[in-house]
């Protein structure tokens, strides 16, 4: 899509797809709250925006052995 000059999916459309469609298809996504999925989609969309605006470079290699576990949610 990028080579053809088209824009990528918006944050809202991606979030809607992830929370509605993917949660129906995958049981393990039903176990977590919707805010965790939404935040992951927003972080991904932000990374795409930054990369294509030349604010960031390619992602850095991260080893599985020295990984840092994280979880982001919203308090309601």
C-alpha cells in the first residue's frame, strides 16, 4: 500500500477490527481486557506513523532471552 501511495489503516479502523473481529475468532484474546488490545493497536499505528514520517529508523533487534515484559491498560 505504501508503494502505491495509499495510506495505511487508521487507528480507529484498526482498533475496531482488533476488538470486534479478532476477539471473536481467537479465544485467548477474550481473556484480556479491551484496553490492552486497543493500546497495542495504538502503539503499532504510532510506530508506523513515526517510521514513514522519518522520525524513527528501523526497529532494533531485541533478543527473546533478555526480554522485558510489559502490560498497558487504562484505568476506569
